[in-house]
C-alpha cells in the first residue's frame, strides 16, 4: 500500500483536511463503543467526493471499507486497514408528494419523523431503528412486522469502480435482514421511499406505541449492537437465551442484557474480543441445550 503521507495528501485533495482523520479510533463512531483504529477515516461531503475516494482506492489497490453509524456492526480490536469511508455528512431528506428521498447518512429514525410531519404512512416500524439509511438498506432493516423492502422504491449507488447509477428496489434482492449490496460491493448514496397519505394522529399513535415498546424492552442505557441474532425458525432467540440461564452472563465488560436476553451490552468498557467471545458462548450454550443454531444478525469485521 502507498505510504501514509502520500495517501493523506491524495485524500485531502479530494475532500477538506477536516474530513480525513489518520489512525482514528473507530470505537468513537460505533454504537457498541468497540473497535480499534482505522488507517484513514474519511467523511466526504458530496457524491462526487465519494466517487473520487472510491476510484483512488481502486487505482492504488488500497483496502476499502464502508462504515455506516455502526448500529449493527462489531469492529475487532485490531481495527481496519486502508480507507474507512463514512457517509455521515450525507444527511439530506426531501419530500415530494408521497415520496421521500433520503441520503444514506441520514438516520432512518429521522426519515420516519419526516414522514410523520408530512402525514405519510409506511415507515412507522422504523421509528426506533438506530441505523442510517444506507445501513437500513444494506441489511433490509425491520421491526414490528415492517421492513425496508415494503417501502423502498429505488436507490442510488456507486460500485467499486466509482460508477454511479440508480437501481429499482427489486434489483437489490432484499430478504430477511439481507440484500445483495455487500456481495455486489455497492455503496448506497440515497434511497427513495414510496409511502401513502395517512392521518397524522394515527401515524403518531403507532410511532409512540412502538417507541414505548422499544424503550421498555430494550437495554438502551448501555452501548450495544442491537439485536445480536436472527430469529431462528419456530423460536425466539431471546427466549432461548433466557431459558438457557444466560441472562446476566458476563465476559469482561460484555454482558447478556438483564432487560432483554437477545441483546449483548457493553456494560463496562468491553473489548471486541470479550464481546465476540460472549456471542460464541451464547451460541454454543443454546446449541448444546436446545439443538438450535443461533445465526448472527450483527456483522463482525476488522483485524484481530
């Protein structure tokens, strides 16, 4: 890989110096508060800057990782080599009739609030999902019976060559907590949501009810990666973990939540290694007791 000084110089020609951080601690940008350093942490301000960073990484054969706001992701303690691209400066949300266009760095919660303010229904389920729009598409985020694929019309993406194009939602293969975005190497820049006109009070009532359910059942008082495991067919992950006597189980600073067993919280400055060890311990225990394989919903990336 090209030396750090030359790469820094090239990156700061693409986007202002304040948007290029060297040896940045990734745990400062993660919901879990886990993760080592990134060689370069880059936060472009425009689509053109994103394209140029992607083209530079491809041309110089520099490792390249896209990072949302880290709400369903664990980064290992060794951090990430090369360029980590974060789109948290791309947060614009616009509405035209029953259509909302949101940039990938916007929080999906904020898009649901925009929908409410415009009396548009369809995104109520997302009012408690902490991720970004890009992350929500990446994993077809969902909650309380709704998911992104129900309302997504299209997306603007960049491929790993830096080419920009628009895709209809059906071309993203959105399934339960998955899409073809990682496999195709797409970087989502914006999403277009197709909603329906509704009644403000009714939409607000649903959102308040879902927010109450989330706040009363989920351990929001500690950093976490959200729901750790996918729902196994015929079971609930949280109940299997609870019935296995694992609630409160702790490895280092990581703990199976006492409030909701489907969550693992960073209770006391946990390392990523401790957090991942606890995930494996839970999987092995549930498999041993009930013969059920708990598949991770959370993604794990980075160096040991």
